[in-house]
C-alpha cells in the first residue's frame, strides 16, 4: 500500500502560539490555512464529531488572521469591501460580511469586528485579502493603516462551552450575546471574547492579543474543564456540512457572487454606497442568481473524500457540482454541499452525482441538515 504523502513544515508555513500544546495533545492531521497550520483531526473524524456535539472542545484557529483597519477613513474603506451596509454597526458588534471585487465575485467571507469608530478587525477565511485591502487603501489615498496585528483566535465550541468559559472568565461571559464581543480579564490584561465560531454547537472565540498568553490560556481552559471532558478539537467536516457552513476556496470562490452562495441576506446593495462591486451586484440582485448552493443528500455507502468537484447530472446534462461531501453518522446518509442550477435546486429534486467510485443518486434538501430532526 502506498504511503500517504507528508506535509513538510517550513518557516513559510507558520506555527501558532498554541502549536506546542496541539502537538502534545496528539494532533493527527493538519492543513494549511492563511499560510498557517490548522489542525484537522485529533482522534478520528467521527469521534471528534460526536464529542463536539455533546461536550466542549478548544480549537486552535489562530489561522483566522486579523486585518486591522484604523484611521479616519476606516469605515469608508471597510464599506468599499462589502455590500453589507455598515452604517448601523456599533462598537462591540460582529458582522458576517461577504467581501467582493469589482465584478461582485467573492474574495472572502470574514467576520468584521468593530472595536471603535475608527478601528476594525477583519477575521478572514483562507485568502490573501490583506493585499487587496492595502491596494484599495493606497489606490484611493485613504487615511488608514492596514496591518496584521498580533492577534491569535482560540475557539471554545460545543454545548458545554459556556460552562467552561464562565470558569475562566467569570459569569459575565454568559451575558455576551450572539455575534457580539466584549473585553474580558485574563492574566492582568483584557482579551476580546465573542460569542461566535465555525460550528452550529454554540461557543466563543477568544482573540488572544499577545502570543505569550497562548499557552497559559490553553492550560487554564483545560484545567478548568477536566470534569467537562474538554478536549482539543478543530472545525469538523461532518458538522460543518450538516450545518451548511461554507468553506471559502472549496464551496465558493471569486467566480461566485454572494447571491449564488446564498448570502443575499447579508447584501444591502442599494444602501452600501461605496462598495467597489456594487454596480455588478445590483444587476445580480435585480435579475436573481441562476445557480445557488444547496444541501444535498447522496445515497449509498460513505463517499470518498471530495478533493475535486463532482458533477451533478440530470438526464445526462450537467446541472451543477458537489464541492463538499462526507458521511454523517447522525443522519445516516452522505451529506453534501453543491452549486446547482435554478432548474434543479427545488427541494426533493432527484439528481445524479458522478462520484469517484461511480454514479450516485442524490436529493436536493430543504434548508440544511441541522435544521431538521435527526
């Protein structure tokens, strides 16, 4: 049997303030995300999945790099990047903000944090968005600084996340509302803590603003959560597909508009004056997308790993592509996400998927898998 290839680590692939603890915990796999290490599995994909849905996990997501925009023109610059209207955003708020280029194509789907009227953090998915933002700032001669600060997110996710966080940061952490953040005391300083995260199980993201605090925070969380069965974890492929959480670079790219990705509710295109892709998106908003991402159930035994898109066919004609797919233990089917033409995206539409191991029948779902009972 051929040996699986090994990822060679070099200085071009950066470790994180938590990497030593992650490796001591027995991480079994990494991917590269924003030129950094992102753990992908600790025990097995299914074991990590069941634990995430019942207990609490600590995730090294320092690869969610922050882009800080500060200065007199900060609001003008961030509004140029997204079709979401930011005028009503207050300090302490987190906004999910599709970011687009001049054609309306998706460049990233970060979370935007407003620290002050003239200061924002953009918590990015996997792309070199920093250079685009610097180019816009320089090209328009805006009075802003655009930097990557010393900030390293650590996520606490799962049904028991609130209990664990309250033991480390105090009961006040329970008062943080969804997609809001507040500074919380730790080791003589304050760390921004948001109720957010890349799972549907609930939890928090801690924006560690000093790399030296990474290991002390990790150790404190694990000491406080021993009786909660706290474990190291990472974004789980099964859970995210069940929940319809999109992966930039996998489920969507620059060739897709926010409307094609089902993100139209985050686009206030007529109000977001200044967005560089506004004119292109106005046309899309008026005409509507001709394809869109849908959840899909694929019949049969567990599918192989989806490393390249799989064609979706109807009567022999290609009508879309599957971008992410995996076997779900809870739903006892292969759960998937796919971009499908409007002619075939209605719920309960039966199609075929050309998987690497052969043709499979599949059914388009109404909403996400996690929106229905197991």
